[in-house]
C-alpha cells in the first residue's frame, strides 16, 4: 500500500480550528475541520501552515508541519514543539479561529500488504510524524512495536502517538539513561533476535537514525526515514531543502526533501 502519492494538485485553504490544547511541558496539538484534506492526506506527508494567531500576529513565512492525525472521518491534526515565533503563534490559536494551510505535500510512508510486523523508532516531536503510521498499519492488520525516546516520562506523549492503534510502546528516557544509544541498540537487537520485523521506520533523531540504518542493513530489513529539513516554499520551487541521497547505483544525488521526500529509503538517506 503506497502511503505517499505525489502532493499535487494542492491549493491554499482556510480552515477552522476545532481544538487547540497543550500537551505536556513543551508541546501543543491543534485539530482542524478539514475533512476533504484529512481524507487525502497520508502518513509522512506535511502541510505548510501560516503561523498567525487569531489576532493576525506571527511571522511572515509559513512553517512545514508533519501530519499527526489524518484519514477519512477524522480531523486534520498537528502536534507542535513550541519553541519559536511560528509554533508559538499556532499554539495561541483557539477553537473557532481560522488558519491558512497548503497541502498535503510531499511523499509519505509505504506499507506492504505482505508485512505482518513493523518497528518504529522515534524521538521527541518526531513521533508526530510517525503517529499516523500506527493507524494505517493497524487498518492493514500489521502489528506495530514502537521504541519512543524522550527526555523524561512527562515528555513521552505515548497516548498521542499510539491513539487507538494498539501499538506496543517501549519508552526510553534521558532521565534514567535508558535512551543512551548503546542501550537502545541492545533493546533493538533483543527485539530483532526475538521476532524480526518486516520493516523499520524512524524520525526525530540523527543518532537513532544512524543506529537503525546500521542495524537494518545488518539484519536485512527494509526501512524508511522521514527527514527533518527547513523548507521555504514546500512546493519544490525554492530548492532550500535539498539534501544528498544515495541513488540505486550507490552514487549521491541532490533531491528536494519537500517533493522527493520527506520520506526516503533508510539506506539511501545520509545523516544531517
């Protein structure tokens, strides 16, 4: 099942906020009344949001935001790490106010019907990018294990990640040292030796990406990574999000994360 069709055609739309609420100490979620956009969106895609609050205050440039919730009959949702002027303006939005969106953009994740189990490795707000994958997998009868890394238990957002998918969450934290890459590697090797997944997915940490890339090659598993990158236009016109990616012959080519990605083959992507 291809979860990442080409983004076009897209257009700017103004939609209404259904819910706006803080999550934990640093995050915020917004749900939008956009049924047609939500139904067309796929896990791994993103939207370009105009970061203006209800009073019209906020930066000029849009911000790319990974889709956190989508699907037929569901609101379109975003989970934000509030750390700058743009995300702060979005966090000030309230139910009933309007926000301008462009999307869905980019190419998303792919799930194969023959797969029975997948494993997700995510850290911080990277789990927002990977969260829709859990529901898509569940709908196809694919079991999901997820290793989620966070600073402390209050930052984990396990419920926001798994939703009603039934994903098995294994948390690791900076606070107790369990998120150390060596300990995460030991945990992953234990899981792979016990029941190797058909594919692995990651987003949110360069160290964890490199770890999973190495292990997936060693164990012969398929893998995908959603790359994080600054994007000026989100439409492939400004070329500010170009990254080097390995091609099928082992060479390196320049691709735009916003259009050829943001999801790439795990072995093709290069560290940032």
